[in-house]
């Protein structure tokens, strides 16, 4: 009987090790293609909104960065609660669904919850979000990185040596209180200072942290010209947009542009990256103008 117990224990340890190994070796990609369709964009957008709301998501914002592209910002209470459990987790308090016209077809895609939760070093499991989105919209294939990334790699992601990590946050402004910071951001976005305007606001549950999704319309970091250069693959990365501002406590942060762009375009060649070399600093300048009094 003793040998049976030992055998069971060894088998259990083996299976556990195999499970951890399989999870580690799983390759994650930044986006999920839900479907391709010949349905007109506006009609499909309405269908998607209805499906998302039925699945328990709230559409908190919508952005059309250029002709033939539309992005929906979505969240739910579970996501907003999960965001509170880690430092700067508010960046992951919303997901993005994109509709993109290309070659007579409409691509419907969304940010991969597993990619986002790990690249933003969030606590908790993203499986529920992935299941909800797959049930509501579909899951034809993951894309955005030819080789993908392991979870371990994502949690320490950077484009290359000497490039910023997730925790290399850019502090844009500091105020006397959380409310003062929110008021300043709202006022600046309403005035479209720096060519930046508000798309959505998502409040993290259980923490003084608020995510703003914003449109950048002016300067070398403007959304449309940057995407015209870097988004040229057959499957479009439209759900990279829009950019983010995070009010955490009394401070206003942004993800470093070289990190934020690279995590959506991990296969971007250095030669292409150099074509937008002015964009990260230009985005920072625009967002700093938007949130400063």
C-alpha cells in the first residue's frame, strides 16, 4: 500500500510539473481575430455592441481614428476590481474591440486579455475575460506576434536591451489630491490641450485609480500618421489605439511610448521603429500638455 501512495504522489507531482511547463511554454499574442465579415462597418458595430452588452460588458467609449476603423472601449465590474490588485493595474481596467475595413472585408478583433493582464503585470486570472469575449464575438485566431511570447517573458517585457519596461512609468503631473488630479485631467481633455481629447473614463473599483483613453490628433505622435507607418500587416492592429492616461492617487501617469507601442507591435523591425522615432517623445509632450494646469 505504501508503494501505491508513493506512486500516486509521484504521478501528481509529474502532472503538476507538466501543467506548469505547458503553461510556461504557451505562446501568447497581443490580439485575437474574432471574425472577418462582409457586413458594413456600422451595422456590424451595432451587432457587436449588443453582443458585448449581453455578455455583461459596458461600452464606455468609441473612437474612429481614421476612415475604415472603429474602436470600442469596454469593461465590466470584474475587470475593474481585478485592476485594483496590482500597482498601476488600472491600465488593464478596459479592453478594446476593433473593426477595420481591409480589401473589401471587415476584420473584427480585440486585445487579448491574457496578453494585457501579463504585460501590465496584473494579479489574477484572465481566463474569464477570454471566455466571455470568445463567447460574445468569437475566436478565429490569435495574432500580432509571429512567435508569440511566454507569460514569463510578457511580465518582464521590453522591446530590446535598454528599452523601457512596464514599470518605467512616465509621471506627467502631480496634484494635491486624487480629485484635484481628476479635475485637471478632465479640464485639459475637454479643452483638447495638446491636441488630446477624451474617449472614455474607467474607474477602478476599490482604489483611487482612473483610466482615461484618449485620442492624440496633433504632432509627430498623432494616431493616424503613426499607424499608417507601423500597422501594415494583413491583420490590422487597430486595437492598439487609443492611448492611455492613468490617474493613480494624486499623480498622472502614462506608459512610456516605446513600451506602449512595442507591446502592441512586438515584431516591429528596428528600421520601421526608427521611422516613428519622434513619436514617443511627441506623445509624452502632448499628454503632458493635456494634464497640466
